[in-house]
C-alpha cells in the first residue's frame, strides 16, 4: 500500500537554514531550497511554508541553537565577566572554524540584507540582534559594570561579534579574528579595573 513519503522535519529545516546561511535570503530560490532539502516545491510549501515563513523558521532555529550556547558562555558573568565575554566570543569563533558550517552568521547576514527583506522578515532579523544585545547587557550588568558601561560594552561586543562573522566571510584568518577579540576583552578588563 502506497503512503505519503515521510521526511525528517529537523533535517529539512537544517538543510534550508544552511542554504539561507550560505547564499543569503535574496539569493536563495525555492528551487535552491528544493535541492537542499530534497523536497519538491509543493512539499516545501505544504510542509515548511512559503519562502518568508521558512526563512523565519530557520532564523528562529539558528537564534535558538546559538542563543543557548551564548547563554551558557555568559552564565559566569557575575563572578567572571572577562571569562564570560571571552567564552561568548569563543562560541562565534568555534562556529566560524567549523568546516561543516557556512562562513559568517545567519543573523549578521540577514541584518545586512534588511533593505531587501520584507518588513516582517526585516523586523525578525532586528529582533534577533536585539536579543543578543539584551543578553549581553544583562550579563555585563551582572559583571559589576555600571548601567552606562554595560550598555556601551553590550553594543560594542555585539558589533564586534557580528563583524567577526563578516570578516570570516571576507577571508580573515583565525589569528586576525582572535586579535580583534583580544582588543575588546582588554578594553573591558581596563574598564572593570577602573570600577574596583
């Protein structure tokens, strides 16, 4: 008896996420998604949604996957703020160094594409960046920084984190990326010493 062909939803979403991550939203077609997931166009629409819906699902999946890792990295911020920020950057550097993943960051890439995204998708990309900023702000406040310094460093660390993804796509070496991180961690160290 013939039945509907089954597929693994998690694998399909990961394949779609990787396709968007590799090529970007604007340069990913439904045909690209079909090739990446192994699903025909009608199966994509019926099971995963239209391109915008699927992209939002992929963006949420990406943000959740790495958000958990960033949260774990920052969990020691109250007692060890420098180690927490270093661990936060390590999440990004490890992702960048993983040969099985595309270069860069899906959220950074999406933010750069905001002018060509639909309003709903653009708002979602901004929201994903906002969550990262909120996560950093809370960790830095817990790490004995004043509200003003915590805000300034949260914005700075978020910006540096996104720039690491962009720089990796442009061919920066791991040593160059680590040097960028070191500058930020050293600046934070000086600010923390000033508060002691």
